[in-house]
C-alpha cells in the first residue's frame, strides 16, 4: 500500500518548477486569494496551467473532478491534488498546508479580537463592500473556467446547463449528479466493449473522529466533541466550501448550542472577508468555542478527511487518467463541476447583492477585471472594503 504514496518523482528536467516554488505559490494564494472556492480554483488554472505551464490541462481537470467527487472543500482538495501531480505525497502535504495555514492564522487572530473586544461591528460594513466585489471576481473566474472546460462540446454544454440550473434552484450541490455526468459522458464517448468487469476504482469513505492534544489542562471532552463534529463535516459534506455552512449551522447553533445566531453569521462573514478557503471559518468557530486548541482541532478535523480523500485515490487517477474512458468520465464531471460553480455564483449573489450600490459594485468589478486582465484581485478587495466602510453607514442609517 505504501508504494503508491512514495511513487518515484518524475525526472527533474521534465518538471518546470521546484517543490518550493509550488509551496510558495500556494502560500501566496492562501494569503491573498479572495473570492471563495470558485475564484480560487480559477486562480489555480490561470496561474499554474495558463501562465506558468507547471500543470497540464488534463492534470488540472483530473484534480477538479476528484475534488468534486470526493467529500470536502473543493479548493483545498484541488490544491492538494496539484501538489501530488509531480511531487507525490510530500508535494500534496506541503501544498495543502501552505494553502490553509495563512488563512487559519488570520481567522484565529480575528477570533481573538472578536472575543477580546466584544464582537466585530465593522465587519458588516466591510462585508457589504467585499461581498459585492467578490461576486464580480467569481463571475469572471466562472466565465474563464467555462470557456476552457466546456468549449464547444454540445454534450458538455447540456451537462453544464443542467448542473447550473439545479444549483440555482436547490441552492445546493447534488453530489450524485457529478457522478452521473461522468458516467453519461463515458458511455457516450467511449462505451465499454463488454458490460461488466473493469471500470473505475471506488474509494471507501474513511471514518475520522480523532482529536489532537496540545499542552496541559484542556477540556478533553469538549475538544473530542469538536473533533468528532468537524471530522463529520469534512468527511460527509460534498461540494464547495460553501456547502458546509448549512451543516455547520445545524451542529454548532442548533444541536450543540456552541454559538448563537449572530456569532455564527459573524463566523461566516469572517470566512468571506479573509483570503484562502471558505471552510477556514471552522477555525474561527473552534476558537470561539474552545480557544486556540479548539481552533486547531476544528481545522484538523475538517481538513484531514479531505486530505485523505485526495491522496488515497490520486495514484489511480494518475495511473489510469489517460485511458479514453477515464478522460471522458473526467470531462463529464468537470463540466458538471463548472456548471455547479456557475450556478453558485447566482446563489451567492442573491445574498450579497442587496441594493443598488452593491449591484453597481459587482458590475464595476466585472468591467474592471474584464478590461484589466492583469489587475490583482486583492487590490479590488481592499478598494471594495474601503467603499463598504463609507457606504454602509449611509445606506443603513
């Protein structure tokens, strides 16, 4: 079993980058990558596939497809898989850590400020502006992903439109439709000569319910509860990081009563105004419940399942990923994923665009990014935050 994880790294002259260059890239993306899962996977494609040519289009598609098929946050799993492509287990581990750690420390710092100063009243004003700008950012990302992944293929367009529509109507991502899209494309493009036998390997879900300890006097029963709950969140919630929010609400507010309604809304807002994966809101929640140990256990419980669900099937994706049947399957899942991503733009927009000023900010963001393609998104986010701080008191007085 160990041999697949430690598969030989390709010759150095076949790789266009070093492991540390990749780690630094994900460290930067985790520090400055705003916009949530839709935008983050779009940045990975733009930077690693289009601009730097470190990752091939097929490897990127495999990573995105695996991230959609497996439970857990899509952006983090895509980052882990891209780390695996050339540097196997070490690359997957370091890429995943580099992507998650910057935003983890940011939300822990915000959690400390929140508890010390009795709430973050300025957050609503910042989110008022940033939330609107983020819609523009992810709309542009979704547009680019659609052009690249779907192209002119009529079958893929049909899958794309179905998944976009289902996501808008249900306001959730239906996991079995991704699998169905892959199977339909596989049977259409590369039907098996004989039914039965062969096929694609399935990976059994791994139950994870462990907590990790730190120093001395800790509330072990509470930390164990936190670890078990967030491991379930990481192991059994499909789709993008946004899909975990309803699950967290049910457990954190309704079942365990760890936070009240306002604290939970603030936790989601923290995730949206900080860079990196949206799922990092678990660190903020864990901090409010049990301090720094709670933040660490919540983050570990959430991200460990998604890490395992990526590295365990990754060798099989690498080994069999070029077979026509697998290529067709991955294309179908990718089209479904991009359709769901595009639908989620509309779902998020309904919550973030609440009046004329926010609608204008979203449209202006799209226009600016369309015209100035090399403009860095953090510049947009900072500008939107400042506008929000000015406009929010005027529109909500």
